[in-house]
């Protein structure tokens, strides 16, 4: 975007609504890809604007007529220009993402939270959990968003948050401290269940890497800002899921359940393990590719996993 054009926007536009409309027009003209918490240009522009004016996203509709200061106008224009020029998702530009109604710090060491599992957490994992869990594991925690949201949903539960990446765990620790949950959520560096010998959980929730090789090669530029370690999962997208299925039963209590997101690899998973009756979760707010299995189901078909 030409500097003269940007300076003209700073000079001529005045209100919050002006700048949101302008940003939407710029995004539409520049083939922006969405998928990191938003799915349209208006929501993407509004997230940037909420950051600029330091207000909740939902509050923008009540203050759209308000004028911005010169500093706010300049910041908004600079953010929009970077979003277009560098293809950086809005959450990385603001270093803030929302998950299950909670705010999280994010940067390029972790994936941007966007899992439909948030809806499950908000609903208490009904009807699959018959009683409140006492121990919860968030495997491949990344920013820690699932672990922290589970801690809010089940305040009596102890939550372990594991990740192979030390960088990701540093972000998770920051979020745990931000939400003042150090007494309830424990970050652990572990390659899947590697450092959890003998540990059992009532609920294991995981959003592991599951992007197959073909999809990795076709990812839009926005996804190139995310850590490849959090996305790539081999030729069929199931390298980590294979291992999860093989070992999960050993780490579940008698009535424990595994909730796992596999996204677009769901068809490959069903084809690979036709003996397993995966329970695919249906979401009211959109999203798919999340299955549930209990300990009994996992143990019954363990001999087939990882083949």
C-alpha cells in the first residue's frame, strides 16, 4: 500500500466505523486469507480496531461513531498495512487471541487458538463426562488455552499442560500467570506421554498437529507465520494421532475419555482404523474433525493403532 494512500486515510478518516469500513475495503482488495479466529474481513478489521482503542470487541458497535486520536488513526493504518503486506494474522499483530471467552497472549512461538473444542469446554463436555473430572490433561497445549479454559470450567480439577516445545511452554506459562492459575495448571515439557509415566486422567483433551504433507505444501501465507511443529504431522497427518491412540488408554481412569481434534484428517483416520467407532462431535457454532473415545474403546482396539 502506497505511503501517500495511507497518509490520506490518517488525514481523511475520523471515526471507528470509518476505519473499520476502510480496512474491510483494503482487505477485500488484497486477497487476505482468514482462519485464525475470524472468517471475514469485518471481524478481522474489528479485532484490530478493538486493540487500537483498548476496548472489548463486543463494545465496538456502541462506539462506532466516536472519533479516533491521531495516534490511534496512525496505529490502525499501520496494522492494516502490515496485515496486507506481510500477511500476518491479526492475533499476532495484537499479540492477543480469544478462546472460550478468555483472552490469551500469543506470538509466533504458538498456534493462534481457534479450536471448536472451546464450545465443548464451555458446555462441560456434556453428555460424555458423567461427573466433574478431578485430573485433566491438555496434550500439545501450545498457548495453554485449552488447559486454562478447562481450569475455569472445572475449578476443582488439577490440570497438566504438556508440549514438546520449550518456546510454546514459555507462552503457556505466561498465560497461566496472567490468569493466576499457577495453583491449578502445571506446564510440563513432554513428547506426548513421554514424561507422564504412571499418570492417569479423567479427561485428556488434545489438539495435536494433524496437517498432512499435501495440505502443508498448499497453506496460505498467513499460516507460514505459525510454528511448523504445531501443524505438520507426516504424510497422512496422523503421525501423532497414531501414537495418541496407542497410549491414551494407559493414562485414562476407568471412566476417562479422550477428546481429540484431527481436522481435515478425519477421513484418513476413519479409513485407517475402520474397527474403531469414532464419536464425531457436532458443534452449534461450526467446526468439525473432533472425536471422542472412552478408555474401554481405546483399550479394545489398541492392537490396531500405530500399524
